[in-house]
């Protein structure tokens, strides 16, 4: 659905690169591709009208990295990553493979858009409204292509799971410091022979809603808004309150 909608907005070359298997939570990992070259498969998407579709045995960021290096032709002008089933807000942006792919594009001086949609795996009363996220992504893609940001950046979009007509709009908001669903506890469950299973117990949405500050990417989606945040480069940001430089100077300067 996303590829078909992007094609409607873009008459240039459209290349699709996707992981061959589930790669959720991989962040910007690319794996040891220089030691064990990954396989790449020719693929297809019915009625998508993409110029080429590739499936790569590796995380999403690896697909972007090799695209930047010319594996699929000229490097892309813009990378759209998603639609991810589930939000990538708050601390989740550190671990998201969807956001990681877009950040890998930005690292190569290419603008990226990460698109994710809210999902509740416990609810099956209606189909996922992927068309809403696809429409948001297509409009954002056209906007970034027509008027790029002053420096290469990632536009992180998180969309409510509602019909398009019920979407209230889109807002730029700060990235929250809490995920939308926090793990309340984690324990090791013995399986025998020295093996253990990690078991997570998560808070309910109702419990989390009481603790999420308003006006952040973690909180406005439940009110029907698309949460938009610009993500930039990793940079030195001295927090203060430390003496690391003084201790290293005392140990090594003049030695």
C-alpha cells in the first residue's frame, strides 16, 4: 500500500529494499556484512509499479547503506522507511529498525522519513488502517522532496490507527523520554540445562496514560494526531558535572 501511494506522488525512480526476515528492534545495525556477505533476492510487489524490488538478508539499515554505496543503482535522493506496525516514539527511537534505516540515510547526507502506525495486537475488531499511514507518508515525502530541510535530517512520523477521515491533523512535538508501553518487570524463567527465557510484564495502556506527560510524541497519538519529530545527527553534548578530562589529563599528560 505504501509503495503504491508513493508511486502516485513520485514519477521518478522508485526502488524498494526490504529485509528478508523479521528485523524488529535492530536499530541502525548493519551486521558483519564485510565478513559474511549477505544474500540479496529479486522480489516483487503486485500492482506496486516499483522500478525494482529487492529483499536483503540483513537489517533495514544495511539495505540503506548498500543503496547509498550504489548496490541498486545511483544513490537515493530520499529514503522512506516503514510502515512499521507499532509506534516508534520516546526511547523506542533508539532501537527501532525503521528509524535506524532512516538515520542511516541521514548519516550519508540523505534525508529520511520513518513512518510507523499504532497497533494493538490484542485487538482484532477492525483491520489495521494502513491507508492512513500511507497517505501521511506520501504527503510528507512530497513535502520533503519539494522543500528539503536545510541539513539532512530524519522526519519521524507516528500515526494513529484510525480511518483517514478521523485523523485530527499532524503536530511537531518533542521526543518523549518514556516509551508508549513500558516494561514493568523482567525476569529469567529457567528452562533447564543452564538455559533461561526472558519474560516481560508490560504495563497496560491505561496505566501508562496516567504517567505520560502531555504534548510529547508518546502522548498525542492517542488523541488522534500524527506525531512528527525531526531527528538529527549524533553530536558531542557535554552534560557537565564530571571530571573525566581532568583525571585523564592527570594520568596521561606529560607522560
